[in-house]
């Protein structure tokens, strides 16, 4: 078992993530890291890319400039590039390019081990293409326990972010529907076998612990063959309620030059607005329906790419400053979260922290953090007309919006602060970092148990 290497006995926790900001998983990783620092934990953020100032110790991975290492990265890069070309070509031929597909491969191989900070516990989040999946899970659990945080399904499937009804991940991924489903041993099957070999040894050592941000994601992870036998703990994401908070609407709209006499709907994504599954086509249909009956403005932010600005909308660009994001939420009467699948729903949580009701589909983690009829309104999955009806109901009833906004803020303060999330993580890390590991697979609680 690893020993604390500092003199004051603080638990050393290192979080690995591909970047410190830019999308939901990286933003959540940074927030948790800073909250752990505030609690007095000896926390380090080990990242592949730095975009902003972060409190606490941050270690940026810098690839070695040794000739041999550079040559190895080049060769691995050729392999990864060739695989990605095959993947994209197959998706285009099969008409499945809409689905994100992740390969847990990295050009860095085992090289990053040289810069990996010493730690009592490692927290692993979204790491591709920064960390090589196989090299990490075969080596690091031998040094210290690993807490694997799920931000979607990609860690326990053959590569899909969400399975969208396919249940092959429960046994063995093959003939992937998102890759066309024609070849039994396809890229998904190959990736599944690689993950299985790496995760089996980590789980057998008793030093792999899984965290899911929602009960929904924990339940599907428990059904997967890749994580069979791994203990799973549910720890919801949190936000800083001093940052994400209600602001005077008049001030917010004046600062963003939005009139007070217009109804405002907000649609935002931590990454790309056009990312499949986030609901842009639903928003387009919804706004087309609403525009025939009422005057409104759609405010959007996130990566929009080459799709251009949506009709009847105000595009704020990609907002990477949390205070600017808070300002944007506060101009809205209703926030739309029409995702087809969502492990948690950080946009919904941030909106509720700002006292704005949310309308979305009853899917994944959204159904847990948005209390239907209390903090927002939920339509059944895929019921676009039901979504439109719920938006109109809120827009027509100012008292209902105000009441739901107050309830939303109260729920966040009671259940979803980043301090509460950090305390739960610290408790878990102290448990897994100090417990003695006996025989292979032995853990301090029944394997596969979900703990809230």
C-alpha cells in the first residue's frame, strides 16, 4: 500500500484529465480539484492541456524530446491516424458519422509514467487521447488505488459514448450498430478486448473503484461485463453556488444587450452545440413551432462550428469564463436541455443554481437532477411535441417559473454544491487509500455495490 509522502500526513490525490477546461468532464475535473484544495487535500491536477489559471498544484504533461521517444510517438501516431481514418470512412459509408466514437489510445504509450506525480490515490476522468488506456490500467493500480470516474459510457463499451438502446456492452461488444453492424469482429470488438484485458487485472487487484455522477449511469455500468466486480459509488457533480447564482435579470440583459420585453430561451452545451445527442435538431423544431405563436429570442453558447447562427437567436460564442456563463443563464426565462442521452447534465445543474427552470427529456441523469414539476418540466424521451407544450406552459405562467426557479436554487444548495461533492470524494479517497488489500479482488465492501 502506498505511504503518504508528505510530512503533515495529508492524503495525496492526483486527478488525470485531458484538459483543465473546454467541455463538461474537464470543467468538472477542475472544479473538483479546486474544491479538494480548499478542503486542505494535497491535490494535483495532471493534464495534457492547460487553458486557464487553476488553484492548487497543476502539472502539465510535456512529451519527451528524446529522439527515441519522438520516433515512438510518430509510429504510434501513424497507427492511431490510420485507425481513425478507417473508423471515419466506415461511419460515412454506413451513415453513422453522427455518433461520437472514442478510441482509448494515445501516442504517448508508457512515456507519461515518467512525469506522473507520486500519489496515494489517482482519480481518472476523461483522458483520451492524453493517457494510454492499456498502459495506465495495467501499471498504475499496482502503485496506488485508482478511482475511475465515468462521464459517459465510453469506459465500458467498445467505444460509443452512449449505446442508444444497444445492450451488447453487457456481454461483449461486436458488430457495433454505430459502425454499421456488419462485421462481427470490428473496431468496437477490438477496443472491447483491449479494455477487458486492462481492466480485469485492475479489478482483480482490488484497487479499482468506479464513481458515477448519476444513479442511471451507475446502473448501466453495473450491467457491463467490463466493470463486473468493480465497486461503484454514486457521487453527483457539484457547482460553486457563489459563482452560479441568481442575478438581477435587468442587469444581466442590459450587459448582454437583450431587451427586457422579450421572452428568452437558452440552449447551451459545454462543448459543441452540434454534437449528436445534445438536441440541436430538437431545438430547431421547437423554435420553429414557437415562432408561429409568440415572440421570443433563443440565446445560445458553445462551439457552433460551420453550422452558422440559428434563426431568431443570439449566439454568444464559446464561453469559457464561468462568470460570463452565469450572466448568460440569468437572461433566460427557461433553459432547454433536450439531450437524447446524458450521464448527468451539468448545463441543467448550472441553470438551476442560477434559479432558472429547466425543460428537457426524461433521460439519464437529467431525470435525477431536474425534479419534474418542482425545478422544471420533463417530457418523455423523444416526445418533441410534449417538450414544446411544457415550454409554453412555463412561458405562460410567470408565477410557476419563479416558484420553480426558487426550488431549483434550493435543491442545488442542499444537494449539489461542489464542496459536498469534494467531501464525498475525499471520504472515498481516504477509504481506498488507506485500506489494506488482501487477496485478489477483495474489497472493503461487497463488489459491485452502488453507494450514494
